[in-house]
């Protein structure tokens, strides 16, 4: 009884948009939501895309939505997401007022994307037997332009049109697209004409891969047949090319058609087969009806609809009652809102149309929100909370996706937070996402790079980084501002910067092979001289002669008898004119900052001295406890005779007197 009363209230309070004068009074806005989940599949191969454009006057030109359900890997679905729309835009008939020309542009965009993908697929990961990638993708796209829907479609994804019954005013759902299945009569006939085969395996009709014996063998001589693909059309699947007929058995040719948006249209749902395999049209209609029945008060107040229809559909499809493994699930819901308020009256409250608005990025960063697109403006709103949790079985080798892959996709909460590599996802603008429960922290590419360097410690990256250009801010995608998790992430980045600076200094010290570093690193095999040579000890104790910058005094080194070169030094340092006992020559060892002085500067300053006092042809040899043969032989001239001291004179006098007495 409760449901019946709700239905009566629903019929009574909704505006009657079927009246004859409605077109002159009501304006159409679009309520856009998206949701995507991995389900129980080993990999996440679904992708979705949203786009919109306004003209110079700020008026809406089109809204684009696309769902790409990949198979055999996610390479084809990713490629289609990034290239299909751009290829359609390049066609001559794009956005033409002539429906046939616009549809032809969509068709050409599909085929060009398929041809270009063929050149790229050889770079994709090969399978375990060495064959090229078998990746392919369904593609279901639509453009909303001037109250018309322009559709391009291959595969078994779907577009549902939600309408309101004109008599009962209750929603019902129709599927606008056709599933391209191998058991369809039209598709089966086409496949056979292309030289293909369809067989039934495990109660499912599949296109056969007529595979050669091995990759290098001639493809025109298949060795055995493999029931392979459960759809008849897709982009990719280049394994299906038949060399006898020169045609693709799995066709890239899209269905292209238009749908007029009448006044009874309530919205559209694009979804992958993860939805259509669980929910039928009646199920979707029931979900929409239940939501609208609970929305009566908002209709009376004239507020925006804050329901997230895409999340509601995915929630109902994610955990089927039969407890079977859930497929990847993706849904985009674009609901039509009718209002009697002209957009000019409220444009000041919304984001100005002159500011670039990326619909795809907006719902990627805020996957739980909705975007209201009006005739001249748009705004993002928070929606009612819809908790989505998958409780069904998973593939044995299940790997939880950690990448932010597009609108409506969220990283699952069960991610292991202790492994930083699993917390990173990538966004379309080159940024990265760290999952810090319950937040998603967006960092720049350079910020993520220094965190990777801190973990991997690659020498070349450390030396090439410009730390000054790295942003010192991060963004919380949940709160929209800096939160506690942001502070933790900034602390990590600051610690990484400090660590990298230390690594730089250590690397510079190791690789800087200048003359001063050679003094510090005494060669192996000279341990005897190390223990005896005070000068070597002096260098080790005070590396790079770091005296106070104000200068040094002779008293600092007066207790050393010798400043001669060491036998362990390189040949250039054994030059006879390099050092002497003179403190004047020691002025050559000036204060050097090893972090700012290059090896060339130091070497030139030492090897090519400009002090004339270093050339001393009458330089004496000296007696030293640490003297050695090599040092003595380095002197060119013999020392002058020693002068007689006072004791020598007295000794000689006493010797002469003693000699006279004896005589």
C-alpha cells in the first residue's frame, strides 16, 4: 500500500510537460553522473568518457558520453578513450546541422580509430604464446545536440532511453542500441560472408579465432580453431582479420543513428554489459521510479535533483542475487531537467562560462558528485550518499585496480595502505593520486617523481631534478582543500627533498675526481706512509683544507715540519715546484667550498700556480724524520754547505790547542 500511495503522489506532483505550451516556457538542463567499479574480475578493463563544449557566446554546443568495455586487456579501451572523440572532431561533417553528415563523421571516426589502433597494437603486451595482443573494446557513444541524440555503437554495451508514460506519468525504459552478438541472424550471416565461424561453447555463442600454428607461420594456413569472442563487432580484435576475404570477422563498422529528444524523455543511461547482464529495462525503470517518488519535496521547492543515478544503478548491478562473479561495471546517467527559470537569472551563482570547464576531469576528481549543465553555465553539486561495496566472489588472481581511470571511478577501500606503490593512481592531466584513507591526495608528476627517487635511488634522476620548480602544494580530492592527510603528504615530499639534497652531495663527492679528492683518497698499498705522514693525517682530519673564511694563520700549522708532496699522490702533485717549507707557498691552499667549486677550477688553481715565489732554484734539502728517497731526488740543486755554529768554532779551537800541545 505504501508504494501505491507513493506512485499516486508521484503522478500528482510532477509537472505535466506534455502540454502544448510547454516548449515556450521550459528550459532543458542536464544532470550528469558517472560510476565505475571493478567487480570481481581480475583486471579493470572498462573505461568511460565525458566531454562538453560551448561556443563563443557561452551557449551549449554538445555533450558527449562514451563507454568502452575492453576485453583481452585494457589497451584497446584506453586507446579508444583517448583518440576516438578527437578523430570524430577532425571529420568534415562534425556538428553539421545535416544529420547524415554528422553521422558519417561519427562512422569515419570509428574506422580511423580502428586503423590507427592496428599500428599501435603491435607495441602492446603479447600473450604467453608470443601472439600479438588480442585486446579489443566495445564502443558506445552519444552526442546530445539541439535536442537530438547522435549515436555510434559497436558491441554489447547499451544506451537506455528513460521516458515518461504520457498517460500515467510513470517512467519506463527502452534500449536504443542493439547488442552485436554472434548468434544474431544478421551478424551470423555477415560473419560467414567474411569467412568466419561461430560455435557454441558453455552455452555462449563465440566467434572462432582461426589461429595459425605459431606467430611466424603463414596466417592464411590456420592450424586449429579456438572459440574466442562473445561479441560480433568491436574496435581492435585484429586477430579476426581473414586474409582470404580481406575483411575483419569481428567488424569495426558502427551502427549510427539519431534519436529525437521529445518532451517525454527523462534521460539516458550508457552502460557496459556488467549492467545489462544483471538489470533489464524494468529494473532500471523501477530504480528511477523509486528515486523520483522520494523526491517530491524537492520538486515543490524547485531545488536541483541531488540523486546520483549512476551510482544507484551500479549498486544494484554489482551484487546480483545469484551470487555470481560480477563483471566490470560502468554507467553514465544523463537526466533531463525541465525548468521555467532562464539561465541568465542564475548564471552569476554558477561558474562563469568563460572559465574552461572539463566535464571529464570534474567527475574524475569528484566521482560522487553530479554536474548540472545549463544552457549557458554549469555547476557541480554534492549528491546523496550511496554506499557501494562488492561482496561477491572474485577471480583467483584478482588485482585491485589502483589507478584513477576516469569519471566515477574510485579506488577500493581495501587497498593496502602500507605499500606506497599500490596507493598511486594516474589522472588524465598527468597528476597522481595517493590513497590516504579516507582521502585521495592529488600530487603533481614532479612531486611523485621525487617520492619514487627516494625509494629507487637512481643517480641520474637525483642530479637532473630541479627541486626549486616542484610545487609545494597538494590537493585533497575529497575535501577540496588541504586536510590532515595533505599535511602528511607534504611532510613526505619535504623529507624526500632533503634526502635528495643529501644524496646529491654524496654523489658529487664520489664522482668529483679533482686533485683535492685525490689527496684525500690515498692509494692502496701506501699504508706505511699513511701512518708516518702527518700531512696525510692533516688532510683526513681537515678535508679540503677548510680553514675559517677570514683566513688562516701560520700558527695553525707551525707544528708541521714538512709540507712536501706525498709518495701516494698523483704525478702532477709530485712536481718539484709544487710545495716547499715556505709558509708563503702554503698560501696556495686557499679556502675551498667543495659544494660550489668544480674540479676544473681547483685543478687549474693548483697545477698552474701564478705565484712566482714557487720557483726556487736554490731550494735546500732538509732533514726530516719523514724524509724519503723520492722526496730527496726531487731536488735539482744540492744544498749549500752548512755554516759553522759557535760550538763548532769552540770545538775546532780546542782541537787545535790540543794538537799544538802534543807537538
